[in-house]
């Protein structure tokens, strides 16, 4: 029997589980679609093996996620919205938000011999959580249309509104300094020096391109630290496939992947969405001629974002919005390159040189955006004016 079926049976599910297969394209956790048979028909769930190499304190992580999902359901209820498709944590039969499995399933999966299930190796067991399966929206992995991308902006802007007034002090910092680009740059320099996989010699041009843009690293960090831009509770991982969109109605159904909800800057959320969505190619495309920054998609996102948030953003945030797209793309590329140098220990890779391919697409987008930054700024101000009351 598939060992994950006995894992999922330990949660408060409806019916009898009969199917569990890898699902989605996340880089961090291991995500599985689970199906259960009930008298009324099939019910789907999302089971996730939490990456505890990345999230060291799973208890704190899950406290955050329970607090944030509860807040969203509460706000949706206040706004008179239907909460059926909101993301909800399904507790274990013991009433816990996650399961630490050290039993037979763990032994089998941790052995690495179970075909098709690439589990996270660990000595203290595997950590699982269960969510309701959100069925009326899907993740767009790449090449959204302008209308779809505008919807993703509405989804993330709505998310920001749900978190308005949320007490940030209840949140643990799930990954300290997650978007501290200055520290990310230092880690990059350290990885070059250590060169544990002897890869630096083959990626000298890439290293130079990233080094030459060091000046970007401190711009937002310094402003946040000095209080010149506000610290808000933000998602921090607003990539295109982390918002589920109904492709028929174009409604943004739910924002998912809440592991990194922490105090941060709205610039991070805006910038990361542009990084991942305003592009004509996949994040890991090898042929860089297919990877171009799309000003049309950028405009569609700005339109959606500003339609909801124009009046909440400060002047300084508006001033830095277009730049934040360059910054977040640079930072993500820096992380991919660092991981390549460190022998692929953080992001899940599916082929040789996967992280260097990713670092190159990000640099291509940075170069494209640098050329059109004034136009990007014009677009920001055009929609700011349009939607300001
Ligand atoms: P990771 O942290 O690894 O990116 P995610 O939480 O983003 O993990 O999940 C990976 C993918 O699984 C998502 O991009 C999405 O396609 C799908 N997914 C995750 N949660 C749900 C859900 N509750 N309902 C439907 N699909 C989901
Ligand atoms: C990871 O988990 P996922 O795949 O949605 C990463 C993001 C990166 C992104 C790049 C916790 O996002 O920070 O921007 O990959 N998440 C974490 O695709 O590190
Ligand atoms: Mg994800």
C-alpha cells in the first residue's frame, strides 16, 4: 500500500483514502494530491511534506499558518464572501496542525527506495500537513495572459486587504532575513569563496553579472530599517503559481503557500509577482532568446494592483515599485546562483545545472528591465493617478 495513505488517515478526513500522487511544481515542499472515497463521491485533499531543512521550527511555522488562514476566513466572512474555497488547515485526529511521522511510512519513504516519492531526508521523522483541495482555481506556471495576470494581482492585493489590521506580533519569523538582499549577497560571496562543488570556474560570467549589481542590494533594506517605507505583514513568495485563478471567470480564488507570511515590505510582494509572471519564458528556460520581460504583462499587473491598493501605498513605495521588480528578480537569481555554487542544497532541482539555468533567466530579465525602467515608472504613475481618489 502507498505509505502516504496511512499518513493521511491520521488526519480528520472524510472517507477512505485510496490515491496519493505528487502534485504541483513548488520548489520547497513535497506536495501530494490525495483522493478519498466517501458515500457521496470523491473528496480531494492536498497533503504536504514540509521541508524541515528550510523550515527548522515546524511548530512555529504551523502556528503562523493557522493564524493567517483563520484571519483570512474571518475577514472574508466580515466582507460577506463565500469561504468554501479558502485555504484551511485540516487538523490531525489528535487535534494538531501537523503530523510528525516516525512510523513505518517514514522508514519506507526515508529509505529512498519508494519509487516516485522523493522525500525529504531527515532523522527526526517527516512532517506533514493537510489542506482542503481548492478546486475552482488553478496555478498558472508560466505565460499567463494579460487578463490572467491582472487577476493574479487582484488576488495578491485582496490578500493584503485580508491581512490589514492583523497583529504581526503573533507571527514567528519562519525564515529570518528572507528578503534581506544584503545578507543574500554576503551568502553569495561566501559561496564563491568556499566553492564546495568546484563550480565557480564554470560560471565566472554569471558571477560577474551578479557582483556588478551589488548596489541594488541595500536600497529597500535600508529604507525599511530606517522606517522610510512601512513594514507590513506580507506574503513574501508571491510567485504566479502561488495564487489559484479560475480560468473561466478570471476570479482569483485563493492565495496559497503561506509559509513565508511575515513582516516585510509590499515591494517584495509586488516585485516577486513581476519577476515570476511578467516574462515570456519559464523560470528555468535554457534558451534565453525565449525569455523576455513583457511590459504588457507588467502593465496588466500594475493595473490590477493599483485598482485595489493605490490609496494605501505611500509615495516612497510608489517611487520604488518598478525598481522592486528588478530587485526581487536580482535577489532570486542571486539565490539560485548561490545554491548552484553550494551544490543545490536549497531549491529542488530536477536536472543538472538546473539552478544555473534559473539564475540566467533571472539575470536576462534584470537586464531587460534595466533598459525600460523609465517606462515601467511611467506605467506605475499612470495607474496611480487613475485609481487615486
Ligand atoms: P511549495 O512551497 O513547494 O511551493 P505550495 O504550497 O506552493 O508548495 O504547493 C505546490 C503547488 O501545489 C502549488 O503551486 C499549487 O499548484 C498546488 N497546491 C498547493 N496547495 C493547494 C490547495 N490547497 N489546493 C489546490 N492546489 C494546491
Ligand atoms: C520558492 O516555494 P515556491 O516554489 O513557491 C522560494 C521563493 C522563490 C521561488 C523561486 C520558501 O518558492 O522564495 O522566489 O522558489 N520559496 C522559499 O521560484 O524559499
Ligand atoms: Mg509554491
